[in-house]
C-alpha cells in the first residue's frame, strides 16, 4: 500500500487582494486552489494563507517530489512548500521553512499551531521542541495541557486522522454526442447542436451562469476534427439565440463523409436570474445584435496603450472584451485621427507661432483662433527606422496646435522639427475635431 504523502503550501507573502466580494482573501485562496488541481485532484484550503494537497501517487507524473515542489514554487513565487506523511506534518514543515528530510522532532512546539498561552507555558517549563514534548507521557500531557495538545501531537505523527475538505473540481461546461450513423446534412447537424445547447443552457440556468465563449468541435468519420469558436458580447444562456448563431456557423463547416461526434464546451461568467447584463460591457438590447454581426464580420473597439505618441496610443480589441478604462485627457484630442499625418502648407507671422493660414487638400483655411503648443517628442527607446512611420518628420519633435478656421471647423496640426536645424520645419495635419 502506498504511503500517504501530503504537500503544504504556505503563502508567506500573503494573498493577493480582490475587490470581487466582502471576503477577498477566501476568494483569492480558492482561486489558487483551483490552479493547484492541475497537480492533484485533492486540494484543500488551509486558511488563512495556506493550501494542502494530497499528492499520493501523483509526484511521479512530474518527475518526483522535488520537481513537483519546484513547479509549484515557480507558479507561486514566494510560497514555502514542504511534503510530509500527514497534513499537520507538511503544514509544520512549510511554515518553518524546513526542507525535505527534516525531522519533525526538531521543530519548535509552536509548529503544532498552539494558542499563545499554551506555548508560553511550555516555554516556561523548558519544553521548546517537539521531541521534548514527545518524551512526556500521554497522561502528563493530558493533565497539564488538555486534550487539544495531545490531539495536535497525534495528528502530527499520523496516529489520528485530520479531517480535510477537498474542493470539488470546477464544473465542466461541456456537452457531447456520438452517432453510429454519421450526420451528413445541415439539418441533422443543426438538430444535434440544438439538443446539446438546450442541455447546456439548463445547467447554466441552475448555476446562474451565462456563456462568454462557446467552442464547437465536429469529429468526422475520416478522423478530422473541425473546431469553431463563438464569442458573446455579454453572458448568454438563451438557447434559441445560441442556436441561431450556430446555424450561421454551419455555413463554414464541411461534414465530408459525415460527422460521427459533436462537442460543445463553454467559458462562463456569473449571470443571476433576471439580470439582463453583466458589468456594463454591452447594453442588453445590443448584445444579440453584436453576436449576430460578429459571426459575419470582425468587430472591435479601441483600448488605450501606454504611449504619448498619438498614433500609438490605442489598439483594437474584440468587442466582446470588457470596455477599457481610459485615462483622463490632459489635452484635447480629435475625434478622427489620421492613420498617417498629411502635409499642409501654412503661413505664420512668427516662425514659432501657430498658423494664420492653412492650405490642405487644395483648399485654403483662414485661422480664427488657436491653442497650444503641446510638445511631443519621438520615443527615444524605439529603434525602428524612421521611415516606418511614413515620413521622417513624423518621428521628429512635434509641436501640436488645435486650430479653428473662420467657418468653425477645427483641426489638429503640428510642426515637425525646430527652426535653425539641418532642415526647415514642416507642417502636418493629424486629425479633425
């Protein structure tokens, strides 16, 4: 019979904070426990800042106990990891930084997790290590310190089992069907997918969850597997809506000589009964429209990037991702920003002043008012060729002005370069307000 092996993880640096609930530490510890189920299915919480893993028969899958501890340490930097024959032994070794092969008798009595008054009394009596405590008779320990200390000592040495509540594995949001007679037509595939979706949505409703991503796999008789993925603008568990999206997807699926197996698997988020939307990502009356459009075109939204150069200060993300938080604007930015700045001709009374007259795309604009300048320099740590931005001036020092012509049209222009340099400065327009 294989000897039981327990692994203890002590998060000495503390738990990451979370603002998702009133008990952030418990939720953070539970999330870490689910990650540790990649090593063993038996993971228990050891509050307030520890985990216990039953690795009996699992360590050889990772190259042995030492390699397993190294992998967990790499996943959780700063955590102390130790292995023992019992949960109490592993916990005591981890919380005192003891390595493999350390003797339990060498640990201080505080490794038993004693109350402070009991630990102080033991110290006054000169009992500072577990081996000194173990030399006392059971009657002496019971008479002097009560049953609790004797119980802790028995659990440490495995004479009494310690009850542990192992976390259940996360729910597998998966449904599958196999068919002896391969499915050939779109109608057969649509009916089979509808059955899977209805079963999955019933489970989601009971768990008060909704789909954020749904993956579909078709296993053909020639052993080829076709995979497709659907993203949702907001958590969804409406079976007719999901089936409609899957019907659009079937236009891209080639069943070949038949499909003998189907599988759907989803990623979920909380969606309590009666809650029309989650987190304000997308308005509920727009979510279904976004889902249908996403099946036919690539939808995206803009997200901020930590760069002060305007054309690099944003990027595109899928519309199904949560809306980004934009930093407060310190200077006005145009609604429409050109991909590449366009050359303009200007007349300015003083070289460093904003323009009084601008000529752009064959039309002249007499400037009524202007604000600025806002100086932006090229990012010195970027080493790509200047020509990559379309023109050398676009990578030089820029002085931006927000200008308005006599008709009320507003533009965002900049002067590239400084007067007195190797080449005279040139003017560009970068956007329109």
